[in-house]
């Protein structure tokens, strides 16, 4: 699913305008990335767990 499709689905299921759906998605992704950068795992019910990658410094 691409971003426009996801935004349409969020907007239609919540009844909010597409611009608000875009803001919600942006906040979600920003928070997920921030948590992963802090070394925390992210649990998404129905999808799974995302763990931060262990990257060796160069």
C-alpha cells in the first residue's frame, strides 16, 4: 500500500479530512522512528514488533 492509499483509508475510516490524516500518519512515523533511534522496540498490534537494528560503527 502506498502513502496516498493509506491516507485515503485513514481519512475514510476516521471521518477526518485527508490533510488531518496526513498529519496523523506523519506523527506516527516520526514517533516510531524516534523510539527506534532511542533503542526501544515498537509493538504494533496485529502487525508485529519492530526492533532497532544493531549497526556497527564504521
